[in-house]
């Protein structure tokens, strides 16, 4: 559920319509409530009606896992909690 174009609540996902220019993306997200979530990029073929999304996506998950197409690439050391503001996630094409 998208509220006022600013907040995603409940179950679901948002997918932008603009392409990522220069192979870079920047996100700033405030965690207002604990739960299952992910922040990342996906192709239009990603299935967004089930969480967690595992195919055709690159994502940071609520447990700190960093995954690409369902494969665990790493994990951040600090826990992400309610009230935290994630200020910099960058996806760079290699």
C-alpha cells in the first residue's frame, strides 16, 4: 500500500518507471516499523507479490543480508532497527 506517494505499508512492492542512468542508483529509506522488507533494484520480470523477492533482483534485506537473484553475497555487521535511516545504498554495474 503506497501512502501519499511517500510511504509503503503492508505487503507489496514499488517499482519505479524511470531507468537508472549511468548505472547508478541511490536510495534513502527510514525504517518506521520492524518487519520483512527489502531495498534494491529489480527487473520488470521480478515477481513482486511475494516477499522476499528472490529472482531478477539485487537487494538489502531486513536481516542485513545482501542478495542477488536469491544468492547471498554478504551481510552487513550492524543490525537495522525501527527508527534507523538508511542513507546510502549504491548499486554499481561492473
